[in-house]
C-alpha cells in the first residue's frame, strides 16, 4: 500500500520542471552574452552553464530525499495523499431505481475493521435514498472519509486515497430488486429500508474499487467481505474464523456489522450473495453461525435455517420467525394489456407490453412487475416468475401509461409457440395484485430466438439474491 512510486515520479517531474526553468534562464543569458563575444568564448560559457546546472541539481536532489523521508513517515503513520473522488456509475434520478441520497440521511458508521495487511481500516456508510432504499457502502477510511485506494490497477496505481461520494451507488441495470433481489456491486448494496440483510462478497479488491477483474488479481490482493444490516433488535453476530468461534457486537440501532478477511482459495472470485428477511427474524448464513437478538426484552439467538426435522442446539433460541404474508394474488383487475412482438432477422427477440397504471407508485416499496411465467415442462415442479420479468422501479402517477420490454419471451416455453404475459402491482409485504394478463402467440414463419446468456445475464447475475424469510 506504499505511495512511494507515485511520489517519486511526482518529485522527479517537479524537480525536472524546476531545473528546466533554471536551465533555460541561465543558458539563455549565457547564450545572449556569448552571441556578443567571439566564438572562442562559447565553450567557456557552456562550461559555466554546466557547472551552474550541477549546483542546481544538488539542492533539488536533497529536497527530493527530504520529501521522500517525509513520505515514508506519512505512509508509516497511515496517511495517504488524497486523489480525485470516485465517479458514480451513472447519473441518478430521485424518482427512478434506488433514487438519490436523501439530504442529511447518510452517515459513516463507527465500524473500523483492520485490513489483513494493515494500512487504512475498512468502514461502512449507510445511505438512505429518496425512494426508501437503504444502501451500505463499504471502503477504506481516512480522516473520517470513506473511499478507495489507487493500487492494484485502480486509478492508474496513483497510490492515493479517493473519497467515495454518497451518490456512488450501483448502476440500476436490472430496474430494481423486485422485492426479492438486492441491488449491489462490489462495495455497495441497496435494498428496501426495514428489511434485514446478511451480505457476502467474495474476492473484493483490497483497494475497495469496483470495475476490476478479480479473477486476474493475485489471491493475496483480494478480500472476502461480510456485512449486514440486521435492524434495531440485533445485538451481536457469531462467526467462525478458522477453528475459532468469535463474536462481535453490532452497531446499535441499525444492527450493522463488518468482517474482512483474506480471500480463501477455491472460491469463485468476484461472486457474492445476500440473505434478506424481516428484522428480528433473519437467520445467519456462512460465515455467520449465530445472530443474537433482543426480542420482547430478552436475549435470544438464531442459528442457521434447519432442514425439516432438524433440532436446534442453541441455549436460548429465539421464538419461531414471523414469516411474511402469503403473496398469492388476491385480486385480478382484468385490465387489458397491449403487446407487440419485437423481431430481428426473422427471429422473435422480445415483447413490448403497454398498460395503464391503476395505482400510484411513490417509493421503492411499491412497484409494477411484468412477467412471463416459466412453463413446467415435466409433471413435477411449479412454475415461477424469476426468469423473464421486468420491474418498473420508478415513481408513477395513477392513470399514467406504462411500457416494459421483455427479452426472449419464449425462452422458458419448452418449445411451445405461445406464452402468457402478466402484469402485477405489489406493495412490499403485501400480496400481489394481478393487473392483467394476455396470451402471446408466435406467428408462423418466425423463429424463437434463444437467449444470449452472456449479454442478457452476465452483468446482472451478481445482482440476483436469494430471499430468506
């Protein structure tokens, strides 16, 4: 984590500029004097100029050495020069996606976690947004600022500390979390306020920077970062560190915790995931072994979710979790949907769905979802909504015209040439309302284009999360 290479370059460039200015002035004066004399005086002028140049280089080198010693002292004390702020991934809209940071609603938590190699500690900031999202930003901390380091290919290896602004939130590529996803990148995770989360990121760059290929980084330069927001009922988390069991207190009020380790071999670097659930009910997932809550005035623990018939061995187990309501739609508005197939080179590549909003959306706790249910190709199993869907994560007025595009509508149709398109409205924690549905048929002569997995899901795969009630 040394800044000496960059500082050395800066010092040498500064010294060369200083010497260049002195040399030009001295040699220019000598040259003007020499032009008035006989040509035999010019060699002596060059000798005098060279001596002057050498005399100027001595104090410049001494100054460079002095600054280098000062830099070593600063690096040893954990102080790093500050560079340009981290640039947000996209321009945020207060009414779309995660929204923008709400004024005065972001704060750096007192968490300070040592890096395995030392240097600046890791920390966490909570950002509350205009659409009711709550985001965890994780990075290195210096002088009360959260940021990233210019090492290991980040920021051209400038060795500087780059502050992370509160609006450096994940790009909203998937149009929201659809209530069972967790929008995130390598150092930021966003979800609905009021939900509890246990988040894990495998193979994070020790610089805390995003956009780098973790698979190309040496294992020693990567970190496994575990974090979460467990809510005001949480007291502590227990986890395994090798053969040892450890416990750390969470930040009161929000239940935040942060664990940073060297990346372990045999993992898929750059991967991650999260468990999301109700505050006070969420169970731990590896490396967490227990979550201690204070429920009803007494301390209790939750262990990992047990299989059917499993027995908990906790001394003070918490009461049975309060599972959310059944999400089976209770109403069908039977609203008409307008659909239009998208065709490219005689192949159906998408479908455009238009409808009128029967309800207003004022935050991320409400949203419309357009889905094509998966077809059950065998007698067993149930159909799902998880593959071909689009969430309209934006604020809308009641009666507003809405439109969504779904790619590759026949990818889960088991070869059939007709699919059902459904539009739902849902408020978080409540059953879905079926706005309307229609059957879409593939005209004869058109091919059913297969999905382009690399482009359709490659950048979005890291955003899909498993919801645990």
